């Protein structure tokens, strides 16, 4: 087991911008050990006053849209052109069979991974809702306390993860492909309403014409949705991560969004509501863990599960019976 330190030691290292200590603290909040959980909570509580000063950007899109390539180019732009310190929390898909995780984002972001102003942390999604690690929110706080003023959270782009990430970021960017059929981009229907901006990727070479056409199509489509509570009308643009084109436009869109929402009070209201949502999610997770850790539940669950599988007992009756044990 990795070495554990006192809460003060973690906090001191994080506030000093120590990458090694930051990584160890994130490992701590990812741990499922009760002792680690208590230590992690203490660390997060102590650094909380130093967090909250970043722009949190969620990035999603269908597999193949080039999320990692885009994040690398956009990340280098934020650091080189905007002087940002960037943390990337990349949620990797975890195999539901083996529990193994790809964790390949660092190898796909070579130049960004070696940039001293960047911190990339791939995390296995595990069994968390929609592929978002339960510790991602705490990791955001730790990274902010360590001095990172731009946080990118990348989703696996396969369903409910978008909803979960949307609930923890300030700005939600949806990456789309030009010329891909609706059957490939079926994911878009559920998340276009959540997007604060859409970027048509791979707009280079022969794809430029298709990208411009798609841009006009999506811009028209966005006008069909009711105006968001933020008062912001989502923008659509094209970009090429390979040619570093369109990155400035996307950042300008984010800045304009922040100016609007910070000016009308929506930004602060959204952050407060997210904090409350995080609490309720933590309660739900805690209750679930408490339930499965209960001794009587552990003893009776296997036999009751077999009865349900065999059709001898309804799932609802079985659940009620188990819940009464706690």
C-alpha cells in the first residue's frame, strides 16, 4: 500500500503546487478504504477555501471525434497563448468484465503531458454513474487549490456521463464530426440542450466544406431550443486540432459565456446548486456503500439474489426484504 501522510502534509504540498503530492491526494480520494476516505475528506476540507478560482470546462463527444487530440491542442493554446495553468481530468473507460482501465490519455497527449504548466490525470471510471469517477469533484477542488486556473474534464462520451459532468463544470463543450450520419451521432440528441457550445472538429483538408455546412446546420438547430436559464445562446464553430485552427474562437466563446453569466449572477447560482447536488450524490453513494457493507446484507444477499434469478421472488420484494435488514 502507498505511503500515507498527515492531512497537513498533503495540504502543505498541494498549496505549494507539488505535483507528486497532488497526485497522491487524488489517489487518496479515489481509494475505497474507509481510513483513506476519512483522511481524504480532511484534506479536501482544509484546501476548500483555496479552491473555486478556476474555469471548469467539460468536454464530450462521440468516440472517434478526437477528444484527446483536441484537448492537447486546446490545452497547449490555453497555456501558451492565455498563460493558464491547466489540469486535465480524463475519465477513462473501465472494462465491466475485468475491471481494467485503458488509462491511455497520457500517451495520446504527448506534448501536453510534458508541458510544465499542465497536469493530466487519467482516472478509471469504475462502476460510477455514466463513467464519471466518484472522486472527480474532489479532484477538481484539489487541482484548484494547487493553483490550476483551468480544469478540463473529459468524458468517455458514451451516455449518462455527459449529465454527470455537466453537473460539475461551468462550461460544457460538445465536439461533433461533420458528415457523420445521425445513427453515429445519436448521442447528440440528449446532450445538445446541455451544450454551451458545439465545435465541429477535424475541419481540415477536404473536410472544411463539410464542417462549414455542419456548422450552419447546427447553428440553425440551436435556435429551436428554448433559451437557457443562463440567458446564453449556444455558439457553434469549426476547428482543426491538427492545424491549431479555431481554438481562439472557442476560448473567446468561453470568455463571453463567463462574462455574461458572472454578470447576471447565474455563474454563482449554478456553482451553489452544484455544491448541493454533490452533497446529495455523496449521500446516495454513502448509503449504498453502507448498505452493502452491512453484515446481515452480506450474509443474505447471495441466497436472495439466487431466488430472484430463479423467479422465486420478485425483485421489488427482495429489495424491500434486504433494505429492512439495515
